[in-house]
C-alpha cells in the first residue's frame, strides 16, 4: 500500500495470527456485526485463500471480503485483504505447524510497515503461537514486547480493558520467581506513569482514579508478610498524591476484587501477570481486550489465545475480537482528534 489512505473513519489493520488457530474465524465472524464497517475500514493482512477456507467452513452468513491489488487503497465499508505471501500452504485447524508461524510473522511485518507509514491508524493482532513464530527476526515473548521494540521504547504497559475494568501489570511475561526482584521503585513509577498517561490520552479521563495492588498476601500485613508495600509501593503512592493524582493503595488483591472495590476506580495496577489477569478474565473473559499502552502506535488484541481445541469447528466466540476492533477505533479516533 504505497499511498497514505485518507478516510473519515480510521483504517484498522488486522493481522491474521496463526492460521491454524481461531484467529481467521473470529476475524470473519466479527464483521457479522454491521456496526464495525460503519466506524472503521478494516484491512486484513494475510491470505485471501486461507480466509476463503474459513469462510466456506462458516457458511453463508459469513461476510465476503475484497482482495486488494498492489498499491490499491482499501475500500470503505468493505473487508479488505492484503495477501502477504504467495505460497499455497495447507490449512490444518488445531495443528501447530512451522508454516503457520512463518505466515503469522509475515502478516505482522506487513501490518507494522503500514502502521509506521501511517497507511493504517491502528492494528489489531489475532493470536499467535509464541513458539512456532520464533525466528532470528522475531525473538520476543509476545506482541507487547515486539511493538515496544518497534516504537523504540524501553517500557510499555500491558493494559487489559473491558467495560467493567482496566488492569495494567508492573511485570508481564516473566516467571513468578522473577517477579519480586523486578518490583523496583523505577519500574513501578514507570508503569504507573504509563497507566496514568494512557487513561488521559487514550481514554479521555481527565482525572483518573488508580488503585495499586500489593505484591504480598494481605498487602504485606504491615511488613509481617513482606516489605515491598512499605518500602516501595506506599512511598510511591504518597509521592503521586502530592502531585494531585488520585492514586490509592496498596490493596490486598483478594479482598479488592472480592468486594468489588475495583468498581470505584478507572484502572488497577497489579504487580504481576496472574494477579491482574485472573480476576480480569473471571470478570470479563468474553469481552476483554489487550491494549499496549505507552506506544506511539495503537495496538489492541483479543484477550485469548489460538485456542487450537476450537479451531475449525465454527464454535469460537468473536466478542473479544469485536471489542478489540472497537477499542482500536476509539483510541485511534481520540488520537486523531488531538493530533
């Protein structure tokens, strides 16, 4: 796509992900929701042949798509497809194959290039298999780290988003044994700043209320069960309050979610992956979205993986993909308005 696309609605790129997972299915199913084509122009980076395979599997209710020729701008109110490879790979739903990983990387490369060039205003990434996608070119734990590298930032923030809840994490895809040593004042301050700035810039919340969770059971029990709350988290929270920011905590994670305290806040900063994502997925599994905050680019993804056990059966729920597309549209629109 050589010429920058001028449109009244954002042009949203969609990577195909692992074509043996549920990515192609949930992408196509998403556009049975007519509103999406009214608010964005979608461009799928992948393979028309592979999408045709899944369209045939899904039946007549599945929407058609328009395959773009080289240098052709996307068509408004149509599902556009850019073919990112010429090879005729076999589609084997539910199977892990090196070809699917290679194609997921090609899809991501093409979408990233157009995103950086401004031809698309945001990208929604379908699920990948982090193992079969690894190569000399892609050696990242996941999309979050990849896009941070693309944008040249040392830190970004994995922010899980739903209508009910927003949860960011200080540490992400690291082992539990590494978490405590990574809870440093510098890292907590950075993640808290990224969360605060994103709530204002991307979500339009002028005075966001943020809850910080403790690392240890019962938020350390005043030092009895751990020192991180007293030595690291409390001083940072007090520091933020002196700046006029509405930052509270540290809260014991179990009681915080169990009593519904999260409803009083615009976002929650958890200390590690499962501390934040277990309650988030319990509350908002079907409609949750993964947003990478702190980047110059807009990237969202559905809050699920490849789900090989469901692939090719027509049973995958497209709600999270739909929500990822809508969130990408909303954030891209806010950024365009404020540019």
